C-alpha cells in the first residue's frame, strides 16, 4: 500500500513536504484530542497509574507516537523562513507534544526524542543548545505552576523515573536471549494461547523466530543505516537538501533506537511501522532525485563535449 500509494505520489518537493506534514499531523491530532478530553476530565482517557497514555493502549505507545512525530514537526518549523502565525502554531504543538512525552514517564520515548533532535541539529550546535534551552525553560515554567502531586499526575514520580537509571528490562532481555540460544534456527516453540513479545524488537524476533526471522530484520536495519549515511552525504554535498535529509535521518534513528527497547517493529500496521515505511519512502525519494540529477548532469556534459568535438 505504501509502495503503490505515497511512494508513487512523491514527484516533487511539495509532495515531500506533504508527506512530512502527514506524519506531523498525527501528533497534532493526538495532542488536540487529548487536550480536549483533558479540558473535561483528564483521568477518563489520558492517565493510567499517574502516567499519560492519551488515546493509545499504554504510556509506552503514547511516548513512541509522540517521539516519532517530533522530527516532522521540527521540519515544518525550520522550513518556514518567516516568523508568522503558522510557525508559532507548529512550535506550540511541539511544546505540547514535549510536555505530553514527559507525562508518559517513558525513558525509551525520551531517548528516542533526544536522539532525533541531536541528529537533526548535528551540524548546528548553537541552534541545538538554543532549542534545548527554550524547551527546558518552557517546561520548567509550566511545571512550576503545577503542584507535584496535582490531579492525576505525580510529577515527582515521573521525574524519578527519568533520573533513576534502573534497568527494568534486564530480566526480560536475558530470558529472550536464552530462548534464542536454546533454539537458534527457528526460535522458541510457541506456548500459550497467543504469541507475545518482550521489550525489544530485535531480541523478540530472535527469541520467537530464530535466525530465520532475525536475519531479514538485521538486513532491514542495515538498509536503514545505509540510507541514513547516504542522506548525510547528500546533505553535506547539497546544503539546500540538509533540512530534508536531516528529517529522515532523525526519524529513522528515533525508530531504530526505540526498537531496541520496545517490540513495536513486530506490530501489524501499527503507527511506528507505518512511520518507518513512510520515512523510508521519503528518504528513497531524495536519493532517487539526486541520482536523476547526476545522470542529467552527465548527459549534459556528454552533449556539450559532443558539440565541441564537432566544431
């Protein structure tokens, strides 16, 4: 569907912009729906044990959704040269998403977000520092007006989750690794009423499908890393494409980093999987355009040389 749909629609820069906009709008609609519900009763839909989950199944799902859309929001902010109301609107939604991400209490989501921002501004240290300072200042102002145990959220508990540094996945990861070692070819035999995955896309694949499923997943991961490297070189070679390439690099890196701690790559038509395919389609479009331009430049050079030889 993605190959015959969005991939076929990518014909010019406006289509690329629309593709990124579609990802950003997922985060925008998510934030609007949760804010609207929160205006009436925040607990009814958006909190579970003091952690924000929005319209998703749990806080981890919410954090992944928010983190994956952040590179697209930054692209929409950076692509507008003028400081108009549209740019301020995108900035406002970015801050709302960052606030909701904090409320999830998810360290995986926070690592995904930080990784994507660092790679987005990898060649602009000054902008990165200003960006981090502004977000930190605004969040500090917001939290200063809220009591630590206000309403449905325990902000002290959330803060402790981010700074505690405890490893809550070691036992699960060790169990999946043992399952893979004991059944390396086809994975652990199915047991129970349904197939379940532990907290890692890669170890869960190894545990449940063995090398038969792990090898294709590794090939996919290497393909993503190869595209990110090619896009980085393209952004260096063509500064006018740096913003576009940085968006895809940030989006892919966020998803790959998050997949180490959560099994969302094994979901069926889940938002992270769809986002991965769309980011890959957008990245392939940028590389294809560069390849076509190279061939056209070479053709022009050959034509020019042929004309000179006949003179």
